């Protein structure tokens, strides 16, 4: 009898070769990002990964944080607030060690770990593995709009940790001491990794605001406990705010970010615009919105004020700026999981026993597999194999020659005397030019928050608005590097003071003609 009881209480033996659902999810995401078409998208969607790498390398070489512009001839030496200096060092270290494959692997690990933590949160809250995996897959689809090798991925990771712990505190599963011990140091780290650290403080404020609404609706005997929670959250917000000051710019970083997210500052940056639901990239966000709407119509949950506020606030923010869609997915998924799980487990008498039985069998099988699965060793082996394949030429990873002026840059390096003066360049190519040709200062790059009102000068030339020639003259531009089909090339081809010096299928370079040569060209 004793032997049987002991055998019943002994945990089942776990198999290293059998991955759990969570490990499968991490591996699937890591492999999808590193071994499919997402790999080139990570580093070729825009030029930001390039200048992140260059910026990180400068800081590694000089053991200092960048505080002024190093890369443009239009704002040379202008004060610069570094929002992501530590993340840039990490990306540069990965790139220096393994090339573009290292940067891809680092970004993929951040993506996979973020969604794995979200899955772990759902399981810790008592949701079954199957439902958790399905909803996290939906969240992954919504987050994929920002699967790029940027420091923004750090904000997604930190947002999961903050939201999960705040939710656990809200439900009484995490004490206040642990909340402070974990989130305050993480805030100090977050403030040096990416400017999105204010998201964490905003989340704390939303939980406190939800509790205040709950306070107004609760009977008097319950109010002291709610007041205590509100006080804890407000103290946490203040502690995190002061922890975020531990960055090279102090309060200057906060002022810069508040200006950075001000409406109207990024009129030409798509991620700060409302989502375009005709774009395939917004499919995951749309499906999450539909799942939320279906939850209200079918499950009819009684949401507490905090959950209702979180859903409403992040839905609104995501509809204002597509950049917020991943945060909406991170915040909304646990709420959806809670109420869909309650609806699925609710006893009912409608004539659909087959589907209910199928769901129960599937969840039972997932649960049984979870008891004996481990798979962490297998995941480590597979991940190391992929990193090796990325580091070696087994999986080619690099800048796409049909998207960036790679051939033009190579020609310029071989023929440095072919052009003189300063450069005018396509804004999307600025980051690549900063990395590939640092000896040539760019006219502009994608740091529109840094260039500010100067962007009007760029747009004047880029759009051939009245006065475009005066801008080029004032900035001493001696040559241009533009996409082949750009109207600027057609306009310069008609002018006697400009001549094409290089052209391929991607880019065209025009140079100013010397005065004597110009006279010869215009002579009948």
C-alpha cells in the first residue's frame, strides 16, 4: 500500500528528447524567424539595423556613449539623445562575432523568448496548453508587424514581464516585495536598452487607474485592501520613474521621448500611422480584435475595470499608431485566454457534443504530453545548430543587393574621385550608407526625430518642390544617390550642370559638372 502511494506521488520521468508545448513554441518561432523569408526582412526592411550596428561599434571602440551626430553633413555635431545605446552594443557585438547571422539570431531569440514568456504566463494562470498555444500563435501574428532587428524588440520582451507581474499582483499571486525587487531593476535596464521604457510606467498607471475605478464601485469593507493596492502601484510607478533616470541622459531622455511620441512628429513614418487593414501585416491585429469582439458577444464576460481599461486603452493606441499593435497583443492575450477558457469549460447542453469531446481529447493529450516533456536540451542543440548555420555561409544572410545600393557603394569605393562635394541620398538608404560607407557623410537617414524640422529640406528635394535647387546649393551637395526611377534623376538629366556618373538597376549617381565642362556642354 505504501509502495502504491509513493508511486502515485512520484512525478513522471521527463524526456529530454520530447519537447514541451512551450519549448515547441520557442523553437518554432526561432526557426521561422531565422530560416524563412523573415530572415532577410529582419535586416532589410529599412536601414535601421545598419546604423544600429555602426553606432554600437563606435561606442565599443571609444568606450563612450554617442552624444552628438557623427554621420550626417547636414547636422554635424548636433546634440544627440541616445535612446537605445545598450541594445546597440549588444547588436554590434553579435554582428562583430557572427556577421549579419549573429544579428538575426539575437533578434530571433528576443522574439521567441517574448512569446514563450507570454505562453508561460497563460499556463501559470491556469489556462490549458492547447488554448494557450493557439492564442500565443495569434499574438505572434500580431507582433510580426515589428519582427525587425531593432531595439524595439527589447520593449516587447520587457512589456511581457511587466504586464505578467502586474496582473499576478492584481490577482494576489505576487507579493508587493517581489514586484519591487523585479520591476524596479528591470526598469533601470530597460531605460538603457530602448526608449519604450515609458510603456512599463504606463502599464503600472493603467493598473492603478483600474483599481481606482474598482474602488469607486466596491462596498466600503473592501476599500481598504484596494487602497493598499493602489498605494503599492503608485509607489512602484515612482520607484520605476526614478530608476529610469539611471541612463546617460537623465531627465533629458524622458523629455526627448515625450517629444518623440507627440502626435504629428512622424507624419511620414508608417509605424506611427493608423494601421492599414488592407495590408497583410495587420492580419494578426485584426484577428485579435475579432477574437475580442467574439469574446464579448459569445462568452459575455464580466470584466473587471482594470482589464476593461487595458483593452480599451491599447486598442485605441493601436488604432492610432500601428507601432502599438504588439503591446496590445501582449496585454490582451491573457484577458482573452481567461474568458475563452472559462467559456470552453462551462457546462452546456447545446447539441454539439462531438466538438466538445474533440476539444477535451486534444487538451487532455496536450496535458499528458506536458507531464513527461522537457526538451530544453533538444531546444539548445537545435538553436546552436541554427546559429552555426547562420554564422557560416550555410544560410546566406546579408543586405539585399536589389533593395540597397550595394553595387553603387562598391563602385564609389573603387572610384572615390568620381564625385566631389557632399551627398544627397535617399532617406531609406541612409542607415546602410552609414554602415557601408562611413567616410561619406549622409544628407539624411531614418532618424526623423533627430533631424526634426530639417526633414522639410529633404522633402523639398525629394519631392522636387519649389526651391529644391537652393537646398542642394546651400548644403553644398556635389552628387546624388537615388533609386533608379526617382524623379530627381529625370530632372537632373535635363540640366547642363549635372551629369550621370554611375547607373545600375537599383541606383543612379549624378554629379555636378565643373564650370568649364558645363560651358562645353551648353555650347551649340
